[in-house]
C-alpha cells in the first residue's frame, strides 16, 4: 500500500530562519504530489502541487518544493519564515495506476511553530 | 474559498446514537470525500464519491456509511456513534484536471464529540 512519511512531527524556528520539511512516499509509479497547510482552527489550504515538468515547484506565500524521483521525496522549503507561518503542514500523494484515482494519501503532518 | 459548507460545525452526542453530517458544495465538482483528522494520524479517508449514487470506501470506513443523491450533497452517517469516532471531520471536493487528478478543496470541518 502507498504511504507518506513526514519525519518531522514538530518543528520550532525563530523568525527569518530557513525551513525545510521532509516528505517521502512509497510508490514506484507516476505520482502527483501536494503540500497543504492548516492554520490554527482552519481548514486545509493548498500550498503547492506537482504533476509533471519542472521538479522545482513554487507555491503561495514564498513556499517551494522539490520533487526528487530517485529519493521518492517532495520536501517543502521556505528561505525565511514568519510568525504567520505557524501552522500544520501536510504532504499528500496521489498514485496513478494508468489513470486517476483522485484519492490522496496524507502524511501525519508537521506542526511548525515560529517564534517571534 | 471554494463553496463548501459543512453542517453542523460542532456536535456533541452520546454513544449509540446515530449521527449524520452534511457536506454541501456549490462548485458542481464530481468528486466528494469525507476525512477524519486525529492527532498523530493526519487525515484519513473514510469514504468518497465519484458521482451521484457512486461511492466507495476509504481506509477507515468501518462504522460509517455515506450517501450522495445529488451532486451538491454528500452525507456521512455514523449508524451508532462510539467514543472512538470523536474527531474532526472534513469534507473535500475535486474535479478531474488535465493531468487526471486535481487538487482537493476542503470544507471548514465538523468537530464531533461522542460521550
């Protein structure tokens, strides 16, 4: 079965620090990859997505992610975090079996706390 | 924000009672999903729908049933609620894109407490 691993469960950073959150998935075929963010008390919102093409994907609010197929990874990065980035971040994968299932497998999430 | 509403937003119920949660969309998207969110587990898919009257199970479907009689509504029913079903429930919608799969848009969530 496919799975998604987010190894950092809780990250604490100071403002202006750089961020990298890890995401690894287990599936050898074609995948679509997503990062979602959930601000306190809110629903999930899409940060960025990768379907094909340039493996370096830029999203909203200065976030980017790099798809490295050989490492089965899709790590999220931001060069300088702000207090407003405090949130929970979820990686999600859709594995395509020659067609779309439209089902996402989510990681367990990484809680980011940015200290002012 | 995508036009997704969930009702109720909060509910407290007792063990053994039936509970129905409603998800309503105004986007005319084909796919609808029910997830539950629990600490340490992220989001787990309960059931999903790929069209009116077309539904399928997700990874944690035991104890839950769904129905979709109209494109815009997707109902999640707990036939006999248990304390282990205390959770936050999110509805999501999506439409097939040119790549076959498109992003999912999430509703505001329903916080359910089973005493």
